[in-house]
C-alpha cells in the first residue's frame, strides 16, 4: 500500500516497517478535519498511538526543517509519565523520522543529565522526556521551548495521577501560544478537561477507545488456585503457553524478588523490573527481552505502562490488580497492534468474589478455569516437539554428514529418543497442583487460620471506619481493656460503624468478664459496646446504652462525646503522647488538657 496523503519520508518508513494500512487512531489524527488543530485523543493501549502523533506532526515538522537535519531550537516535544514510555516513544519516532534525518533528544530521570544537555545543544528537532527532567533542564536554561510548533502529552491522565500537574503547567507556560497541543489520554477525568481548556484552543475530540474496555485482542483467563499454590501455578502457566515473551505482574518489590528467584531456580530465562532497579538495570532487562536472551519478566506495576515488546503474548497477574484500570493497563502489554494475546489472572479461592466483581465492572468476559496440569503440559510439549522437528528447514552439508554418521552408529529410534530427551532437559518440569475441589477449598480456608485460632468467638466494638478506627490503635485498646496480649487477638475487621475481632474460645469468657469489670469503674460520658458473637462480622453498630444480655459494656474513650450515643474521640494510650493539633495521631506532641474536651483524633 502507498501512503499518498503522508509525507514521502514517513510513508517510506511505514512501508519498510511492514505497515500495509494505518490503524484507526492513526487514520483519525491524519484526517482532513484534524490537520493543524489541537487534538484530544482517547484510544486503547496498543493501538499505535506513538506513530499516530508522529504522523500528526510530520507535515509541519518536515515543512519547517526543509531538508536540513539540524534545527536552531526544538520544534516538537513529547512528554510521557515514565522513563520506559519516554524511551519507547523515542525509539518509535526514531525509525519513523529516520529517512527525514530528524534528530531526537531524550531527557529522562536516572540518566546522565550532562549528556542530555549536550544532546540538547546539538540541534534536535524533537525532544522526548519525563516532566521532572524536562522542567529541570528548562529551569537551568538548557532547554529553549520558544520555537515549538507542537507539544504532545502522552498518557496525560497518568501524569496527573502521578502528581506532575505543576511540572506540566510550568513547561507548557514556557511554550509559544501558537503551538499545537495533542493530548492523548485513556480516560477523561475532570482534571484532564481543565488542562485541555487551559492549554488548548478549539480542540477536536477523537474517541477511539471503543466500547470493549477489555481489549478485543486479549483472551482473559481467570485461574482458580489454592492460596499456597501461586508460584507453582505460575510455573505451569509459563510451561503450558511457552510464549515467546511473558510478563508476570506482582504487587510489591519483595514479591518480585521472591518470584524471580523461584523461576530462576526452576530453569527459566527470567529478568525482573521494579522500582528498586536503576535505569541502567531496567534498560538491560528490557533489552534482554527484546534480544530473546530472556523470555520471562517479573515486574511490579512500574512496567504496566510504556513497555512495548513485539513478541509478548502472555501476561500473568500473579497478584490481583488493585482495580480494573490497573488490570487493563497490565494486560495491555500484550494483544498490541492487531496481535493476539492472553492475560491470565491467578485467583486464590478466597479472592474469587473480588476478582469476579472487578471483571464485571470492567466489562471483561474471562474464561474461568483450573491451572494447567502436568498431563496437559506434557500433551502440549508433545505437539510442539512434533511440529518443531517436522517443519521444513535448510540443512548444512556438515550437518548431513554428522546425521549419516549417527545413523550408522545408532538405531533410528535411539536417535529420536536422544533428541526428545535433549529437548526436554531444556524445559523446567511442571508442578503438581492441588485439585480444585470443594475439599481442597475447605482445606485452603482452614490453613488461613493462625495456630490456636481454629475455634474463635467474634467480639464487636462499636467504632468503625467512619470514626477513623484503625487496627494499630484498636489493638492496644483491646489488650488494655481485656487484660490480654496482642498474640491472643486474631483477625480484626473494620466496618463502617463497627469493628470485629477474634478471641480464642478458650479465653473468650474470661475476656468478656474482664471487659465488663474494667468498664464498670469508669465514668466517661459515652461508652461503646462490645458484643460477643459466634458469627462472623456483620458490620453493624450498636451504640445505645440499652442492649441485650449478650452485650458487654466497654468504654475505651476518655471524653469528647456529644451525648447523643456517638463515641467521643480517643486519647492516646496511657504513656503515649497526645497530638498537638487537630486531626493528628496520638503519638506525637503534648496531651491536650482534658478539661477542654479536645482530645487528639487518629487520622487515616
């Protein structure tokens, strides 16, 4: 296909890159109604947004340079939220503008700032960077934005979420009023609308995200497992799919370290990405994935945006994403530019309701299934090996001579067996997993209890999240009132108006008596009630003074009640210092005078 409506240099670059047609977002930004205008573009991840804004700016950029590779001042600037995304954008624009000879300078945190300043002095036409580093160069006088004809804000919603508003405003205020501003954002919260109103003029809104938020090129799988089988399930998923490249997402750096070590010990070619890695280490890890020296990357959400691995076909959510948006951005690393991908969510038995609700909220249809078994993996291996060995290939003369010598020394079946064995020794062994049966689920549920808490009584305390209740100050309060240690308190569950906690049944009676005895001697205005129950938390408050005989009165607050049946605000524990000011936790400063009735209040 020829790209007649595009400048020749970028059209030829697209053809050499293998493009046969533009994606919907690329067609939209190069259409007649979008030419020369400010744009607000909503498009799903993996839709070719980087090439899209490169094409949108191309006519103006190439008209300005008039065939000369150097410019006195930068003509275009792209701002991205993360280092990885900025580097990815720089690479994409590099091949797109290669035939035009445009120079591109990249300015991101974690890299040598002096080298970046030298690059800025070398006459680049395009600057790509992160907000913090660009603002730093601007304030030091190394970056002159007075010649810009176009600015792109990539993943603008993410930049505002990360707290870059002040940086963005300072950068944009230093640009000419005549510039074009292209704003790319997956979502359109009010903050984005206000930013557009301030820095854009008569902007054209292009919404190409589509109704399918789950991304139509991604097959979602929800894998139910026992909580103790997470790492084994990851091993089996990697072995079952044998993807060219895969990413395993964890919630914390510690989880990344642990899973990376596990997979490395099992024989996988694996790298890791997390906030504790330097920029150099991140670059090396991603390059290893691109060069196929590594096939698996274990990462935190720092890798969920801006990483484009063309061969990535499998994403494993090892730990449940925090929300539907995180699920989508993690999964969006695969199924890009028309390619198919798989996103597997590991769902421990006790998390099924939460994941199910998240999927419904995101309008994603996932196939619920069990983790692959060793038998299923071996069956897949069998098929893959047969296909690999029987596909046509060119053979060197030396290899034919060696094959003839082997045929002379060994039987054909012995040669084939040796070949199969050599193939299997390269692959980690699959793991045996617990069967997904009601018995297994009950066993997993029982294993979640701490030793000594198999048989418990739930006690309710009439203060919850609306009163800023937190386990850190409920725990010492319960210990003091009930004359027990923290090791004798089980789970604590916070509700809106009440909280629940576990006491082993063996000491529950003594605990209840102690609570009643310690409460009777107090003379506070307001009291809260502790109710003994064999049931689990129901999250309901009972703060009136008249209660059934099953309730035991307790008064953990000093003063400050309003006389209307609501608990007052707690002082710190005895020996702790109160707060100096309003809304501070009772761990710093001086205790307020009791007579003034203004105790400190723990703030969440």
